[in-house]
């Protein structure tokens, strides 16, 4: 026989191998494969009736089952038996684990054409090229050895030592295995085709073998020395895609062909599973083993359809083929008799037991006794589940099966089952019931240290005689089986079975002692199947919805969203339509908005009185998680209307304020505001106000801004944001983690967490002295250069209110004056000498009752009281309007805010007497609306041009909070270097804070350019060095912000939104701005943000007043008037913080200035320039200078000369229908669009970039110049 | 079991408290911070009975907070395996009942309830003996033995049994009324 490994150094083995091979071949020749062996047996053993019968029975079973596959296979095989046999031969080589069904078929085929078949095979054999035939894989040999070792060639066992085995492993000199793709389901066919090709072509085909594995779809293996050989061989074969040929690494070669060890150690009472047929997958118990014949008698729970059986026995053909498998059920002989099925009672000669014989099947005690081939059962790793074992206990049997099952269980133990220190008990043998601890584990033996005294220190016990021992009270974790992962405490030990109270569900779990380990870990076990996780809100098939309260092995328990009663359904994965991730809000009984995580109390219904955080909201139904509620995993479903938000208003207090009025009314009430009596009726002109008093209510509003009484998360974490740049642009998500400048965001729409960077740190400035209310908000823009964080911006649902009230765009006036008012109040806190703004309450402002504006106010604190007035007195002087002549002059001492009646005010600073808007002031009672305009304008637009002589009305004070004035926000820009501690955040959602969008928008607008969204030309020199990353008192990261501009907003009441990250300023250093460029850069913003301000401003002076306080003096000049501003920043005394993280910067804005009314010209718009004494000329604004003047290129298309024009000399050209326009104000400021219609004073605009159609005030629309 | 032990803790005090009443503030804060907490080692701190020693404060850079090491005596309650406790039943369900002994929640599984007691569902779920003489329902007082404890960061959870001599109901509110 030519050897293919002639050069091998394994000659000695070769001989042996040879023999072996011959042996094998002989065998194959004779019987052709594994089927062959049985056939051989059959031929010799025809005597065995029972076996024969049984085989037939099996066949019958198959027929009965008759699945299309088997028929087709059968047909195919019968028709092309040649292939079939070949295939079988290959199979036998490759695949030991053949399915019994095929076995049967082979037998069939064999029975039909046995001789011919054999003959053909004999003939064919010599044709096969040697290489192909002799695919003497060591694995194959080993397998063969293993197979025959047991029966006839037992001596091999001794002979094959490990070393020899090693030597048989493939080396580099051996041919290699290549993995080739083939059509799915055609693996065998492909292999056979190759074989046929080999036969046809003979030695020119240089591959050595082809292997199709049953378990590997889509691929076959080809053994060859070179890849080219493989390709060559595969060429022209339809089923094989030889495009990609992969080499199997040498190490893995054996794995390809190795089979699970065949050494089945079957013994009686072993648990096995059927591999084929009707009983496929069923648990069976071995009752008898015939090693010689390789047959096993097993005990099964019959799956027999008696009716069908009866029909069959009666000779009536069961017409319809059953698609389903009958359920396992114990055979009831009586029932069978009733159906006139013949039952014979026979005695088994071997055992002497009586069996009922029905149609060739043997039954005993309801069980089916069936003799099957060893190959048709699997005995490895059988882990009977509890249910199965329970079922196996016959009615009569009282659990004596336990021991039997134990042995199997033990047999199937994993390696390393016992660990040192495990408590064990001996369950077999003389030492039965001896307890001890594992000392050492050797292969089979476990050395235990017995508990009992008087015994040797350690005893070696066979692993199988040992069982883990637990006692009630042990905390354990289930490490395998259906309940894997669950933890709990053992409450009862029933022999080998433990009853555990699960930590999560507090329910009983029954597990095998073998499957658990002692552990202190607390987990819940499986929490997810597919996309759905425990506690997800899911939409079910029938449009109902619910929360997953439990994940079982293949199904979920879902608490449905039916508030009347807890309704739990068991749903399969496929019955779940989708996960509901939408965040929605609902209104509680008192019309408070309930959002996720709010703590609510259930006021009605079966769960009345329960209380817990809302986990999900859907269609007005809340899912509340009450930790103390033990049913349904703590989930309670309730109607939103039957709940109340904890910390929410009481009935009839409208917390969420459709009408701000009511809210304010509330606010006014607090008795502790001494001045309240003095207050003017809301909306009335502010008069005579004392700043101090008004403070508190206002602050109230501010901080109160409500909030989320119960929510405790103080961080950006949880904030919903929208990503503005990068691949996820436009996605919304929730911040899950903030680390330095990178932010991890969980996208709402995808189950995905992305990491982004954010350039905006929104900081909240808190007025500490005012009992923890948030007073003002400022935002720090860090680092526009570095890309850090800049891909994220807060989702600012672009402040709808603004859009809705376009007229504010025009009437800038109204908002303005109000804006001033709020300032004063804020001052107080800073001034407060007591200044320790941190009251206890403040630390947790959010949770604090005080925080909630609706909650009764706590009485004024002492320090507050005495501090304020005093401080007011000392408050920095305010110089309403310093004349231009002395622009740089310091503030005139004297008129403290407190004393300045509003009247003064207007006289003082404002050149223009009260504008008409002023009169209007009361009218716009829409607190929410107005702010927007002023905030939004881009730097350019807010040009000083129009001196808005709006008097500042400091007077209205807190009272005015209620007045329309609320609407205005101011933003102040300051340049400073400071150390900011970020990473500590407030959790405030913006969703219902309509003013926040303004702020945010403002920020983003301004840097929109960088953000890629808006086009503003302004860029600022910001620098941030993210250094000094030092953990300071666990607060977070320190950022050194150098020479940074940041801005602050000041406003009234609600304007002091609460949002964002709180940066703690640990030191601040401001430096004065020059009048030069820097100043110009600075103050356009200033004036832009603060609409009233016109002209340039420069910081004239800046000094650190104390370690915590910075004073800035700014001079503002423009439009014929110069104003002096003075700012004072106080970073709170270093070391004062609120709730560990919120350190506000107090600031004070002491100056007022004239107001400008716009319009805010923008580049590219067409304007009419009217110079005094000249005719109006049309031109295109080319550039808007910081001081408000514009550089206008004359001519319709801007091709004329460029002139400078003051704002008041210009007038935007009113667009006509279908003109291209540019929006000069409002939320869309800067956008271009097309005017598609005009409705009196409103224009209907189709915005270019969003294609939205907006209705905007004509006054903020300007005709866009044609591109030149 | 209750213990009277001495514990130590570093208290951070806000600078605004510095003044004549510093000590009082510190003690007040200590009580606020500590009482009612639970640690795995010592169990629940029930009450602070005295402050032994307040060490020298250390000013924290950057914050102004001062850290004082405080030694205090307190009464702690820690349940042990095998301990016998009296507890009030707070909830009864088919899996067993929950009882509370002070801050400790104890679950008594139905496997650990004598076999002759059966669960009766209804408005007032309870476990009753077949003759109806003994009934465990909400607010019953039971004596039980702790057979297992699980200590979390913030709570101690116990499994108890009443399947033993001299354990079970000691006072039945239903009977009293």
C-alpha cells in the first residue's frame, strides 16, 4: 500500500497504522461505515428478534413522523444509491456522530440493494487514488482505536500511549487542511463531487481528501498540500466557492476531526437524552445496557397519540401526517384498552418484569421502555432540569429516583467542581453523611477534612461520592442551570435540592446543590433576552404595553399597563413589538408634570399610598417602582391622574404654571418678604422699590424654577442633549457619564453609548445666600479650539416660546427694562456679609423644600435678614449713566441701588425717555416668550446703532417678577482666567424650562460657527488648558480656563434657568480689557446679549476685591452716551460650596444703559442708507462693526463704494413676496429663507436650511442681497 | 444583638460652623450623619450615647472645610445568625412573611414556617394552623431565629425561621382585639 508519508519518521507507527487502516477499510468495505457495523451485526445476529423488532419500530417511528426532509433524503438516496453510499463512506470517516435516522436509512438502502452495493464498492475501491483513500488522520485512527478498543481490540488501549498519540499529531510536513466555502446545505454533495472528480481524474487531482462536517454549514474541508491544489480541485464545481480558501492552522486541525470522546460510560440509571426521532431531546433513563450490541434500553415518558395508534393498529391508515409531536404523557393502559388497543402482558425473560406490550412497544408503570442504539442517545453533559426530574417520578414512585439521578448528575459535573474550602457531605459508601471541607482536589479524589473528630485529618473520597453541602442561611449563587446567575439565601435543604429565596424576587428557587456556590454577591440572574432587558417598557403585540418585571428562560413576565389591577402576562420574545424608549411626561392629579424619576405617591387605586420614583411613562400611565412593593418586582402601574408628585404643588396650585401668574401669586405670598405690602400690583409700573425685599421672592422664582423636587441627581449626567457634530449629528441622547471634557451619551434612538466631546460647560451660578436658590445662570464656554466636548450641545428644543411670540422681536423694549430689575435682588446675596451662602438647605438645593417654590418658604434666615440691608448699603455704587465725557471714570459713589428709585433711573442713564414699549410693559404677560429675542441675536446684529434709551427700571424689584419683565435675560460677558472645577453637575432638565433654550441657544448661536450650524462670524479667543487635572476634594476635575470669556445671564425670575454643569470656580483672575481690539471683541457680545446696550464697552478696571470677589468696571460708550458699568464678580469664598459642588459666582451688574431697539443689521441684507441731507441709497450690509456701524456696499448687489453707516441711518429693505430674506431676529436669527407670503405684519417664511415654514414678524425680515 | 461600642469617624465641618458652638454643631452633625446608618461590620447605629474625643481639626485646602476625627460611643444593633429576635410581621404572602425587628428586615420563608401552618390568602393574608389557634398576619409579633444574613451597604436583610421550639407568634393583634 503506498504510503503518503513516506518521508515520515514515523515508520514504526506506520506499520501499525497500516494494519489499522486495513482493518478499518475492511470494515468499511464490508459494511460501509457506521451503518456498516450495524448491518454486519444484523447479518450475524438475525436471531435477535427483539432488536429487529425494535429497529422496525424505529423505522415506523420515522415513517410516522415522516418529515419531508427524511423522505426526500430517502428518495434521493435510493435513487442515487451510489452517491449515497459514497457519502456514507465519507461520513463514516469524518463523522462519528451520525444521526440514527440516517443509520436507518442506510439500513434501508442496504436492505434493498445490499449486494450490488457492496460489489460496487469493492470495485470502486481500487480506483480511488491512494491519497484520497488514505486520509490517515491520526484523529481517525484514534477514533477507530477507541471504537474497537472496547469491543474486540481492547489491547490497543494499552498500546497507545500519550506519546504515541502526540506523535500522530499533524506537523508542518503533513498536508494541510483548507476550509472552502460551499453552498449551504450542499456540504456533503460538495465533498462527494470532489470525490467523484477524484475518481474520474485520478492522480492529477492533488487533493488528498475532502471532508464535510455535519455541524459545519457552508464549508467543507479539503486536505491538500497547497492552496493551488485545492483551487484546482474545486474548479468547475458548482457547489464550491473556491474564491476564498482558508488554511486551518495546524493546531486546529485535530479539532476539525476530533469527535467528542466516544467513551460512553453508560450505566444503569444514567440520565440520557434521545438524539433523534419523536423523542428527540427527551430525557431518558438508562435501564439496561448491552455493550456488545451497543444498544441501550431506556425508560422514557411516552409520546404516543393513542388515537393514532389505535387507528394504525386497526389497519386504518392514519391519513394525516402529524405535524406535531404528541406531548409526553404516561401511558395509561386502561385508557388504551378502552380504545380497543390490544395490550399484551409479557414477561421479560431477562429481568422477570412484566411489560405491557402495545403494538410492539413495551410499557411499564406508564413509561415506555425502548431499546435503542447507543448512538441515538447522548449521555454527555446531561443536565436534567427540575421539571423533567419531577415528571419522571411516577405517581407510584416516591422519589427514590433521586439517588439515581444524583449519580448522573455527578457524572456530569464539570471539572473543578469542588474547590478548596467547600463544605461537602459524603453521600455514598461507608462514610455516608460525613460532613467535611474540601482540602485538596485531585483528579477523581477529593481530600476532605472531616467535621467529625477522631477521624484522620484528611480523607480521600471519590468525587462522585461527594456532594456539596449547604445549610439554611447560606448565601449562594447559582452557577449553572436554568436559574444561572441568581443569588439568594438557602432556606431549606431537601437532600440534594436547595430551596433558595432569591435576592431580587424574594421568591423560592429550587436548584441542585451542585449548581450553586456560596457567594456573597447579590445579583438578579438573567436580565436580558435579545434587545429587551428587565424593567424595560415594551410594546406588546396587541398594542398593550407593560414593563418587564421578570426575565425567564425564554419569556418575559410583563406587568401590563392596566392601572385598575396588576395584570401580569407571560410573553415570548417575539410577542414583544418594540421597546418604548420615548420619554414622555404626564400630568398628575394636580396637573403637575410628572416625568421619569419623579417621585410620586399613588392616591387612588389598589396601590393607594405607595410611593416611589416613576420609571416609565406611557400614555398617561405611570410605572412606579416601589422598593418595598414585593410583587411584580416592585413595579406598580398607575394612572398619572391618580398620583401626585412628591414635592409638587397641592391640588389647585399649578406648579407647572400654564399661567405664570398663579405661580407668582404664590411667590408673592410668602410672609417673610417684608416688603410685600409695599409691592405694587403686578404689572403695575415699578415704583419705589426697595431692592432688598424684592429679592427673596424673585429668587424664589428663580431657583424655584421648580424643580424636580425629588430628583436628586446633580449632574449633567442624565441631561438630554442633542449631538451637533459628527456622525451622530442630530441624535438625541442622555448623558451617562462626564469625564473631563468627554461626555458619554446614550443615544435615545439606538442602544448605544457614544463618546463625544463638548465645548460647552454650562454652569450655574447660584446665589448661595438666598437659601439655595439658583439665581443666575452663566455659561462658560471653554475651549473652542480644542474639539473637546464641542460635539455636543444641549438639546435646546429651540425655544418654542420665542417663535410664538415674534412680536417681541420688535418690541425689544418690553423685555428690556424688566431685565434690569432682577439684578438687584441678586446683589443682595453677594453683599451679604454673612455671605456664607451655604445654608444647610442649600447644599441640596434640589431636594430641599426650599428649592421648590411651591413649598412654603422657610422663614428667612437670620444672616439673611441682617446681612442684606447692610450689604445693600454698601453695595457698589451704581452710576446710571456716565456721560461720555468721562467714560473711564470710576463709579460715582452715592446712589446705592437700594435708594435709587426707578425714576432716578430713567433720568439718569437713559437719554431717551421711556419708550413706548415701556408703556406696554405690563401687557405682555407672557413670561416665557420674550427673553428670546434679546438673547439670541448674534454679535453682529446687535449693533449699537440704535441708541435705545430705555430707562432701566430698577424699581420693580421682586414684585415685578410677575410683570412681563420677567422675560428678559441679560448676558454679560467677561473675560477672565480662572480655575473651573467641572464635572459636577446639576441635573436639571431643560425640557420644561422654556427660558433655558434661550440661554443655550444663545451660546450655541454664538459659537454656531464652530458648531457648524449657524453662521456667525464672530469668534472669540478662548483658551482653555485642561491641565491641573487634580481631584480636589472629590469634586471633579479642575480646568484652568485661561483668558476665557464667559458670559452670565441675569434675568428675572425664571430667567434664571437651572441647567447645566456647575463649575466651581476656585480662583478667578480677571484682567482689564484694553480699549483696543479686545474690547471690541468683547463687547459686541455684550451688547448683543444685552440688547439694551449699545456701543462698545471696555473693562476699565478689574481687580480681585477679595479672594472671592472680583470687581470689574466697564465703560460702555456708544451712541452718544457713555455708560459705566461695574461688575462685581464674587466667586464665593473659596471653600464655600453648595452641596459639595455648586459654587456660584456672585455677580452684580450695576450699571444700566440705554437700550437699543434694533433692528439688528446683519451682513448681506439690503438696506436703505439715509445720510442726513442725502437721498436714500440702497446698499448691502457687508460688515457690522462692533460699535454698531455698518459697512455698507452701495448698490443693489453691493458692488458700489463702501460707506460706513450708523444704524439709525439705515433701514432694512422690506422684502416682498418670494424675495429671499434673512431673519434678523428671533430664534432663527441669521437664517435665510424665502418669503412666501405676507400676512399684514407677519411674513410667512420658508427657512432655507430646515425648510420649515415660519411665521415671523416682517420687521425682523430683511431682504437679502443677491449674491454678487 | 445590641452593642455599645466606640467608633471613630472623620467629620467634615463647614467653616460657617466655626465658632463658640463648634462642638455642638459637630455633635449634631455627627448624630445626623451617623444615626440610622448601617455598616456590615457593626450593623445599624441606633444611637450615639456620647462623644469621647474630638481630635484636632485639619483644614482642607481649597475648601475651607475642617476635618475632625471624632470618637464616639454608640449603640449598634447587628443581627447574627442563630440569634433569636422578636419582630413584628409587616407583610405576609404565599412565599412567607416579612417581619421587622427595628431596622432589620427579616424574611421567613414558608419553608421555615412550621408545616402545620398554612397560608390563607384573602384580605388579610396569614398563616394559620389547621386548628386556627395560631395565626400569623400583619402586625403579629413573632419570635424567630435568624438563620442567615445578607449585608448590603445600606441594609441588613435576614432570613429567619420559626420552625423551632419556642418560636412563633408571641402576640397576636387579632387575638387581642
